[in-house]
């Protein structure tokens, strides 16, 4: 690589800052960097940001040189800006800080001591540039440059401008960092300035001024804090996203040092894109002796940008025509559900529920109160029914997810831990799994194996979506806007139908009510189903793919992109559906009151129906919830409750499907003795019956003269 002419580059920057302009919508020219220089000169702005996209348009070679040697060009641009500031200063700065007064006082003393105006100062006593400047220079990376995974940032990137994406796991308090230390000599009164380049420094042992050197007196130096320059400093720990971690590897972390205007830009759990210079950490003293040739690395931040869901690269891209053609299906809902873990046989309703968990509902904030939109699901069942496989697939599919197990997790590991800051020794927070999964999914396997004390730590997260901390003098509230997908085994290993649901589950009602759907997956002997399952497993084991007869599954990338597209919609529930939703909820409560053995039913079930309905509307890319969405949501709630009913309950009572449909028709008719067949079919389908079973029941009781059906077969009237 040829040597660059830095003097020419300096002139190029001067011309670029003066000449660069943009045209607004009205045709007026906006001199972007001239305006920044004016604001910096008048102390209205501290950060001078150079957009490399602008520099690339003006001088492509110089922009690439900045990316390859950022530290050198940061110093150069700082010199250029400092030289140009007097030309853009139109008035005196009124608000002056202590350092301004200090430097003006020193200049006045020099004038009083009859110093010749053009005389050179002693290099040891010359004011360092960092002491006088009141601005900071930052570079904004090219928009065309792609972000790198943390494990891909290597030695070849030392000194270069790179952009990484990850999740903030640790965030220190903002502390003052010494930039220039000013000392005064106790013997001769001379001042010595020491620029500090690292996090640790060693003060000079004695005064090196001419008076002390000629008199051979080692004057003692005293630090003058009012004459020293401090800068805001904060350290972030960035961990790579779960989808960037290869299987079997531990997520890597990188320290990010934020100074000045880049501080206070992120909190633990935030997903961020950080642009900065990748540098080795200089060590000195005893630590350097112990560490030897090894060196830690860090990223010197130039910009810290918090990512919203719409900022993900896959979300920003529109769906291609090929992808739209692949998604063109009348029953996209069922096809996408079958595309979740297609190697796992069956569990169609469970997969539909997991699809709605990925899509999520809409958050509501009436008068400051928050009603969560995230959906929580608990899968409970016998061993060997692929609960953990479903969790693993959702963990891989969700863009933001954390996977943990109940036995290997503590309450602190799930919420937040109090750690000691390695720089200051003070206490600081480090986010747990629920904080790191913010705006994503947290999969908890072996949920029943968790200790009761640890399990209570997630109660607040499941409903309020926050984590309140009051430890070691730290009182704060962290965001945990997460959907929880839990998998658990029954209390005795397998579900025992001779025991009640409470005895089988052994989870408190306060926790169960926070799950929108509690699904029991049982392994019942059935010759036909066992034969189909065995054939499916044998084919998957042999060919590592789903059987050819099954519906062709969508790719994981396409499902992820479509789910991201659905999250842009915020559907609302129209007023004409309110009565239907209310009556359905009242019916659920009535059944819970009359049934012998069902799960706890509360007002949270009504909110669960609304969340599932809005998720179904999102899946259709609709802005309004339809009646079909509410009916499907009620059906899923009914099916989850039926999965918890004992398998032999109906056989013991001698109740057939026809008798149960008759009971539904009788309840719908009430005192009017008439009911519409459309309402009967809709309610029975919600209960899990097929339309053929409804028709058979109507015909059977019509032949028995229990009721009559009109000629157009739209209404039933009891005799």
C-alpha cells in the first residue's frame, strides 16, 4: 500500500467541510458541515460527526483511507476543525466552564510576565490539544458496509472502523475519565501537563521544569483537578446474537469503550449496532508482566445505535416475487404451522399456537397502564413427545431468543445479577436470560425442575414485562418484553389420569393463569397413530428430511421474514365483536364452574383470547380483527383445556360426542327454544367437533322428534 500524503488529505478535509452541501425539498442548499462548525464554535454542539457516505461521494479514496486508519484521521480531523473554528465563530461564548477560566487566567499571567507574543513555549509546558478543544470527532460508517459478527472481528481489523451487532449484557455507570492531568510544582510553581492515553497511568515522579532542573531540586508535583480535563466514560459488554453462535460454541463478548457523547446510549438487554475502532488494550506495570505477550481487545465507540425490530436487515428487505409466490396459499396459517419443526410428526394445534407466539399480539397502554401483547405458552407432557425439540426449533427460528433449562437456571440468572465493576469497584447490574431476550422469546426447558424461589422470579416478567431490582443499593426497573415458552413434565414423570389436574401439574394458580395456553401432550397407545409415527421417524432418520407425502414446508428464513413482516401490523378489535368475545368468555367461565376437573379460569383468559386474535389478524397482514380470528383463538383455548381433561372422563360418564353436541344446542337455545344452525356449527367447531358430527347429531334428534328443522335447514326449534 502506497504511503499517503497526509498534508494533502488535511487540505482535502478543509475543502470538503467548506464546499459540501445538500439540497432540501424546496431547492435550498444546506451546508451540513459548515453548520456543524458554527454550532461547535458557539458550544451548541459537542460532537462533530463526519458521515463517510458524504465523504465517499466527494472523495472515495479518502473515505476508504479513513476506514483503514481511523485513529490517525480522527486526530487529523480534530486539528482541521480546531483550525477552522475561529472563522465560524460569530459571537463570544457567554457560558464558560472552570477550564476556560483556568486557561484564560494562565494566558493573562503570561502576558503580565512580559512574555513575547510569538515566543515558543517550553514543549513540556505546552498546552496539549486535548486540554483546549471542546469538541469530539466521530465517524459514521458507510451505509453499504455490513456489520460483522463479534467472532469475525480479528487481528486484520486492528485500527480499522468496523460495525458490530449484538446485545448489551453489562453496562457500567458513567464516570469521569482523566484525559489531561495538570500538575503544579511545590518548589518552582511551574505547571506540567500529562495526556492520558489509557485507562491507567503513572504520574511523573518529579518536576521537569527548567528552574527545578537548574537548581537540582526534585520538586513534588500536585494534581490540579480544576486545571485537568475529564471526559465521560462508560464500558459496555456486547454479546453476539444467538443466531450468530455456531452449535456447541459459547457466545463471545467484546468490550466497548464509550466516551463523551456516545455514553448513555444503551441499557442491558438492548440490541445495538456499534461502530468503532478495533484496538488492543495497552497494559502497564505488574499486569503487563503477568499477561506477557497476550493482549485484550476492545472497540472504541464512534456511534451506538439501538436497534428496533424494523432495523433488522432481513426485515428491511421487501419480499421478492418468488417468496410471495411461495406464500400464495389459501390456508397459509396451517402451512406455516406445519413448517415449524416439519421433522416432528403431528402436533398441528400446538404448532399453530407456537406460530402465534412468534407473531405476538399488540401491546396496549391505556392511561399509562400496560397490557402485554406477548403470548406465553407452557407445553406439558409425557417424556418423548418432542417438547424439547419444539423448544430448540423455536429458539433457532426466533431472531432474538435465549434457551435455558430449569435445573441449570437460578432466579438471578433469569432476571439480573449484581456484579462488581472492574474499574471502579462499585456494584453494577448484569442482565439475565429474560433481559437478554427482550423483544424476543425465552425458552425454558424442564420448567417443573426449577426451585420454587427461582420460579417466582418470573411472575413479574410474565405479566408486567419488567424486572424490578432492589439489590445492593441499586433500585431500577429493566425491560423484559419477552414471550415465555416453557416445557415441563407432569409431577410423577408421566401424566396419571387417576389423579386430578392440580396433582399432576403441581404449579401454583398464580403462575398457571399467566400462561395464555397450557398444553398437555400425552403419549397414548394407538395402533394407527403409532404406525404413522414410526414410519415418519424411520423416514426422517434415513433421509434427514420430512416424508414426500407431507405438505412442502417453508424455509426457516422465509418464515422468519414473514413473521417480521407481520409485526409491523397493529390490528384493532372492532366494537361489533365485543359481544361475541364477552359471551364466549362467559361460556368458558360457566363451564369452569360446572366442570369437575379443569384448570384455573380467570379474566386473563379473556386477554389471552384477544392476544391470540390480534396475532391471527397480524398473520393475515390485516389491520382489523375478524370474527374468524376470534373463533380460531377460542378454539385453541378450548383445545388446550380439552387436552388437560382426563382421557377416560367421557367414557366413565357414558357421554358420547352426539350427547355433548346436544347439550351445546340446548344451552344455545335457552328459553327461546330456537337456535340457528350456523351458531350451533360455529360453537361446536370451537369445542373441537367436526361439522359432520354436528350434522349427524341434528339428524338423529330430528328423527327422534326432539326438535324440528325448517325447510331451508337454517333453524332448530325444540318440540
